[in-house]
C-alpha cells in the first residue's frame, strides 16, 4: 500500500510537466483578417443608412411641430388635440424605428462575425492539436502566465492564411 502511494506521489508531478499551455490573442488575429474589415465596412454602411432614415423622420417631425406651432393660435381644441396626437404618434414611431435599427445592427453584426469567429476557432483548434497543447487561453484572461506558456497567436494567423 505504501509503495502504491509513493508511486502515485512520484508520478503526479511528471504528469504535471507533460502538459503544455499556450495563449492566443484573438483580437489581434481578427483585426488582421480582411473578412473583419469587410464586415466592419458593411456594418458602417448599414449604420449610416439607419442614421439617414432616422434623420429624415426627425426632420419630418420637426417640420410638423413647426407647422403646428404656427397654426396653433387659429386651431380649435379638437384640431389641436388631433394634431398633438399625430405628433405624439410620429415621435413614438421614431423611437420604435431607433430601437428596431439598433436590433437590426446587432443581429447583422452577429450574422457577419459568426463565420469569422468560427474560422478563428477552427484555426485555434488545429494549432492546439498540432502542438499537442493541453490548454490555450485567451491572452489577458489568465491571471498569471509563466515562461512555459507559449504565445500561439502567430501560429493561428499562419493557419488562417
């Protein structure tokens, strides 16, 4: 029994040294990818389109508010109420369009980046298997990285090319 315990105590440190750890900086990798630059360009174009649509709606609201303020003194109570309701509905429509635009931008961003992230993940997996690493951590996540941790960011970038 003592021999078994002694053997386990001697073998445990050996298995600890057999493990290989690495780190990778996916942000650096993704910034260097042309697919990310294209996705960012597409997102900026969509964002500009949404901003233009929102600006047109706000301009329309401002025009109608100005018309209302000029004609307000000559309107009866029923006409004032109807015009105020119309302005409130237009304002709510603008707020809803803003929310819908934000949701669409988030959805489009996820849609454009998902295949790119999958491609990076597959490259990290390939480098991990080829290098026989036990773990590959995202750079900046680990609290401590000793000298035995290899940075495989360049290897992942090479795998993507």
